[in-house]
């Protein structure tokens, strides 16, 4: 833990939009880590690391830099409550642990990872518990967030609902 904390001042995250893939890739100190951070192995540690106050402070500092220019879409368990409490639009996306685990399992299997559904489900439940009970920046729904339970929604249905909410927020800004 101490080694991690000592290295925090040197950690720089960058996001670069990859037009070929259609999304931003994450770089850590100049190295593309997009695929590595999406593994179950990393997921098994992310909530534990995120519970370290010094890590949370550095992460929020980085996120504030990304949001300076506005027009950013971010997801995270404390984005609407801690990182950007004044955001123009806050969504609290939810789904059952089983639904989220199935989606993650399908994603990991498609990438060729050798995982079981039970491993992924345990990871989802464990992260939910750790993130909801940590002292620093816990997972909470912002009081002004729009709740969307997407358990039974297709990607297209989610997109249309969020697009309508975004258009309304832009009109009211």
C-alpha cells in the first residue's frame, strides 16, 4: 500500500479517442492499458484499491481535469455525488447483480478470458458491497439523479432514453 501511495504523484492518466474503435482508450503514463484494466483479475482488486483515500483523492483530481472543458460523459460509482455534484445531468444506472454479471461474463468470454459465471457474479457482489460501505466516496445515488433500471432494456432502448434526457438537459441549460 505504501509503495502505491508513494507513486501517486507520478501517475498520469490520459484518454485518447480511437476513431477506429469508436471509444476512448485509457493510457497510464503513456502506455495503453485499455484491455488490461477490463479483465476480471483487475476487477477483483479495483474496489479494494479505490477504498484507499489517497487513491480516491488522486482519481478525483484526474477526473476533474477531464471535466474542465465540459461535454464529457463519465461513469463511476461516485461521479454524481463526489466528482461532479453540479453536473447538468446525472443518471443512476442500475440492474440486478445477476444481469450485470451475465453482461460482464459475456463480455469477458468474447475477449477469450477463461472465467465462470459464478466468479463474475461473486466479483459483482463483492464490489457492490465494498463500494457501498467504504468511508471515502461510497457508492450512493445522487438525490437529483435520474434512476434507470436497465435490467430488461436493450442497448437501443437505453440509448434512446438517455439521448432524450440529454437533449432535455441541454435545452434547459
